[in-house]
């Protein structure tokens, strides 16, 4: 399959799009999807794509997952909306029960449901500030937390997420992230650097929340060095701040466990979730310690569509599917297949500077060959904190690899502060044969 072959319906739809859809809404390809299942998408012209994006880690259970389809159809026939704040329904309660049981931590929890990841993050900040009586929120280099005004302030990258959209919300403080390929620091040392910055520039007694992705998503699939997250969580606990884990991209079996925080035994005070929660329907949540969540006054949380009954039905069916198909184990199987192949490719291509990730959340970082060694600071290039350290990023080559993969029928995403990371997010139900085909197309594109 090649997207250079003659297009008919997609071309017609794209012309209509140009006249109807705001230019600021982008798409990676100009083909338009007709149907999807498992690990493939088919466009309106009958061409098939191997899906290594999963709607940005949304369709963990696959597209049109049978249990999700049945649950949605049944709920639509009963009722589509009442607003839980007006006339509540059991499925909202059931989703909260599942989240309270599944998220890390053996303590008593409460949950609240929302529409999107950004909305969940905003509400987590609201809750942390209300519970602590403090205002400062600590975030990290390379972080991504959303596109609303507050979450743009929390997000690190300017273009395309923040450029020209300010001014942004205040009392947001950014500190260094553990980025082993570029800083060369052990986890405790990287944590000490971050903590020192917090204490000097913010003040420990001013911090309401330390907000972090256990594995960064849009920032480059950055996996912090072991010990980094536990040290930050311990510091937050000792200083009365809420440790908030943004598990929106890492949650629901994506990294080989239900949540990425579990890999190092971290028990966040608050967890935000979305994306993979409901098989493709819009739903998000904030889950946290009961005393923290209940600190907010009655009526202080909510929204018209938050916890929509159709989305709740989809979430319950998705969670049941994850259990039945053991999708956490499936993510570990995908890692066991992909990591060795990616490392082989790294040995053959000097421009692959790093291979990293966990479960079915993997990435390669594309760099200029023979540039500075990873972990070294190249001061002569004028780099400072927040700019590339070590091997020089190569976003142009990254974009070319992605373009060639798309031509071949492999749907790939890029990410990273420097635009030089190719990330792999296959649906967790992808079979071995499709995964092998995907890796073959990647190999030829490289």
C-alpha cells in the first residue's frame, strides 16, 4: 500500500475539510478512516494501515472492541444523558469503584469523572490546592499536560502547544526532569537536582502539588532513571505536598502494569487518567486519597458531560476486556518482541541514539551521528537547561522516517521537545503477525 497511489474519496473529503475545518487542527495523513479493528485502520479508499498510534494510546483494547460495542449499544438504547449532577446513575459509581480499586495505593480513595485528560489535570490541581491551602504547582522539563490555559502553563513545549496563546496561569514552577540519555544522572542524583531547585526557587512550604508523568509522553517518552520518582514522592510526603501522577498516557496496561507508578512502588496521592480508559470514548478521571478528594466542598467538582453514561458503559467494558485478555501481560509481550528488534536497528543505524520505554510504550531517539556523546554538556553550542544536551537531535531525519513509513502503510507518531523521537503505541490486542509486519516496514523506512 502506498499513499502516493491515486486517491479518490480521501481527496474529495480533504477538499471539503480545507473549506470547513479550522487550519489550526492538524492531521498527520490525508487519508480518511472508514473502519478499524485490532491493530489496523482502513481508509475510505480501501487502503490498510498498521496502527502504531492507537489514537495516541486511547484504543488499548483495540478499535470496535466487541464488549465495548455491545455495552455502548445497550446504553444508547436506555438513555444517553441526564447529567450525573442532576439525575445520577449506577455506571458512574461503578467506574469510580473500579478506579479506586485499580490505581496504586492500598488507602481509601475517591474518584470524580470528567471529559478529557486536560480537564482531569486541571481538577487535580484544584483539588491539591484546596486540600493543602497552598498555590504553587511544580512541573518538569519536557512535560505535557494539555492544551487548556492552565494545562498549557503546565506543559513545557512552546510550539505548537503554547505559542501565541498566553498569558498563562501563574504559580507554576518548572524543574529539571530525569532524562538519562541526555543528563547521564542516576535517579537519586536527578531527584536531588529537582528538589534543590524547588526548595531554592519555590519553597517547600509553598508547594501544593508535584505533578509528573511517570513516563513522559509528548515530551519524548522519557523514562526517568530508577529512584527518581520514589525520591520525589518521598519529598512531597515529607513536606505536605500532593504527589500527582499524570497517568493519562501511561495508564490502563500500557506499560505492562495497570499503571506506570506501580513499577517503582510509588503510591501517588492523586492520579489522573483518560485516554485508554474507555475504548475510544471521551472520559477522564481524578482518583486520590479519600481525605484529599473529600476536602473539596459539595458542588466544587463536576461538569455537564463528566462521566457521561455511554462513556461509563464503555469504560466498564474496556476494564473487563483488559482483565479478560490480560492486556498488561500483552503489553509486556509486545515489549519482549519490539525492544530486541529496535536495539538491533540501533546497532545498524548510527542515527538511533537511544531506544527506551516500557511495555507497549516504546521509542527511538533520532540524532546526528557522531555528535557529542550522550550525557555530556556541549557548552560550546550554547545549550542551557531545557535545550539539548549530548547528541544533537535530528528532527528533519525523524520527519523523513515518519513520511516514508506512512507511504509504506505504517502509521507512526513523533514526539519530543526537539521533535526527534519516534514513538510506538500499538493497540495492546495487536497480534504477533501484524507486529512483525510493522517492524519490517519500520526497518525498510529506516
